[in-house]
C-alpha cells in the first residue's frame, strides 16, 4: 500500500513529464537577502519548453513505513529509472519550494557530450531537485542531498546549473556527469556573497573558485583531478575553471544564454555595457589556458536594494534598450512584436542567422519568484509567486509555501497541452497572449494595466495576510493558520484567472478584425441609436508601408483616383 502511495506522489509530479523537456531554455536569477529591500532571499525560474504545460505541483508531507522504496522517473521523459529507499519522513513541497522555505530552480547547459550519458545511473536532475526539497531544511542540506544521491546512484542527465536558496543563503551549483565507465558527477557550489545577485541561463557560469573557503564554496573532491585524467586541463589548480573545462562557452552560449543573464543584470546594475560585445557572441580567448577573457562576472552588486517588483521586472525582458533589442528590426513586424517563432536559427543563401532568445519568450510553461523571509514562521515566510505562460504577460500570484491545497486554475490534470480547459490559468493566459501577438504594441498596454493592478493588490495585501496568519500561529492555532493561507492563496489564484478571462473577452471586442473600438468613460461607445461608433483603423506604420512598396514595386500602385 505504501509503495503504491509513493508511486502516486511521484506520478503527480510526472503527469506533465512524459514527452516533455522542461529545461530547454530556462532562465534563473539568484538574489541574496542583503540585496533586497526587505531582507528576503529570492530565486527566479522560467521553465521554458514548447511541450510544457503550466501547472503547480504539490507533494504533501508524509510519514513513510520502514522499508518504503521510491520509484525514480526521468523528469524529461517519464521513463522509469530505478528505486531508492525513502526516508521515514518527507517534507511538503509547493511547486519548487518546501515548507522550510528552501527553493530550487535549474537551467540545462549540456556541457561535454562525452559526459552526458552514464549507463545504470538513476538520478536525473528533476528527481534530484524534488527529492532534495522533500529532504532538506536549508540550502546547504539540499546541496548535500543532491550530491550524495549522485555519488551513490549515478547521474542520469546533462550538465545542469541549479539555483538553491533558503531564508538566509543563496547558492549556485553546477554539475555534470562523469560519462560512461564512471559513476556520479563532478560539481562546484558557490554561495552568492550577501548584497549581490547572480544568474544562469543554459550556460555554465562558475569559472575559478576558492578551494579553501568551506563556508562559501563546496565541490567534488575530484572535480579537478578528473579533468587532469581526461587531459582537458593541465594548469595549476588555482587556475582551474569549471565552466571553461566542462562546458566551454561559444557563440551560442554567449548569444542565446549569457545574454539573458546580461539583460537581467542590466535592469538593476549600471556598468553592464562593457559586456555587450561578449553577449553578442564575440568571445575572446587569450592567456595561458586560452580561456575566454571577456566573460561576465558570476555575480554583480545592484545599484540599489531590490524590491519584489524589481526582481519580477528582471524576468520581463526582450532586450529592450540593448544592441539585441527585438523590437527594432523588421522581424518585429509593423506592431513591434518582440518574439520570433522557432526554430532558433535559420539559413539564407548558405549563411546561418539567429532569432534572438530573450528572457520573456512565448514557450514558457510556468515561472516563479520564490521569496524566503527569515523573520516569519516557515510556512508563512515562504511565498512562491507563481505564473503561467510568457513572463512578460503573466501575473505572479502568491502561493504560500505552507498551503495544503492547489488552486483549481493551477492544479495538475486540469487540462494539458493538447486538452483545453476553461478553468485552467495556462489556457486562459495563452488566449490573451496569443491574441496580443497579432497587434502587440496596441494590446500589451491593456494587458499590463490589469497585470499591474492585480500584482499591486497581491503585494499590498501581503503584510496583512502575514500578520493574520502569524497571529493564528503564535496562538497555537497552526492548523488554522495553514488553512487561512490555503484559502487566501486559492482564492487569489482562481480570482486572478477569472479576471484574465474577462480581459480576454474585452480584448477580442476591442481589437476584432484589425479595428480598434472607441471607448468613453470605460464603456464602448454607441451612437444615439445604439449602434457601435465607427472604430479607429490605424493601419500600418509608414516604415512598413515603404517596405511593402519596395517589395511589390508598382503592383499595388493605384491608377486614377480612389472611389468609395
């Protein structure tokens, strides 16, 4: 019976995993408590994949009978990999945050191809993350859980970067397997200095690291010797660079991946302009080891302490104001659409070209900002600000880490990528976003207006909700406090989805058929007889008309005067 229950728990997470690759193109930022206005730590995560359905996973705390085994399924494919013993007790997890405010995110960087397969290994990156959340009370414990599991059972994934945080510390850990004939992985974990921020986006970022600073750096004992054995590094230990040995950066790593980190940093930190040539793909190699010499630092200090909304803003970017701005070239079309449909590269006359890959992208399944606050009881202090679909047009809703029920709009099984659901937030947000892509510059302000009103409301409510829950908690009514947080989180999420459905209805009325209907005092205008007032028809911008004429010549040119 216990074994069957454990399988159900695993499958509740894996319902979306069959035929899914969650990790392709994800973006993470890591914010230390000293870098925030309120002293909270935060990590962000955008789970981007063209086959990922946006849902909020939930694993309740559980007591397990002695001898219980846990089935391990590969996160990306749902393939059964093996079994490991379960602990006597596992912690509750809401999304990617557990009841002790420990949060985890990831991005896949791949790394050396010869290290990406390990026959017999059963611990893939997704299993590592969710098992660590079920077994850890701190970020350091999560690192220990993950690394000990791969040592014992092998590592069954490509190279991964992990964001790991708790109410006091924030870490980045990078890991890659040892390939065929070897067991486990090599890895390095570094604590982000207090007051600084970091980030990663599908390119390994850790280069050199302090080897005599146990408080702030942990690493596999053979991380350097293994590279020596393989002939990949011959220098002195102090010059060893994890990324440059195990996942060397190239044009793609700089342009498609590190560019996203650059733009997130650029929103909150001056002095980033110097790294623009690098993120355009101009990677310079010099020095004794021929490692890149113009890479960005692993962490930067923001110009001022950041608010929650500042961090959310880092996740909303199309390279605006940089050399990679996606609204400036003809690919944006007449309505400044900052998206490019895939594939990521294309060929013209035997030359290869790129479609930019920004933080905000159309194929996001879900994203979050996990906020951990040390001054509150854990179930109250942790908030998973959760959203589905494109980060630019999503709405981040507070899911307290102590909740015991998931809102219907986010619930696993409420629709899927091939099954539309009227009550699913994912489908509701996609209706709005995909319609807006047709006339983006005109529609996005209306979306942002609703988005801001809801997010401002949620953030304004937070202190009062915290206080009410803490009063119950301090009075010994812990069960009531958790129910209060659950009711609040569920109601806000379902209410937000209802508001977004109203937004979709408003947009289709206002922008139907390329017209823009007129409004007065917040109501669509009618004539005295009740007919709709003639809509605006703004047509196309002048530069676009010129492009059309350049392309068509005299084909569309009128002869004589127009008649109506």
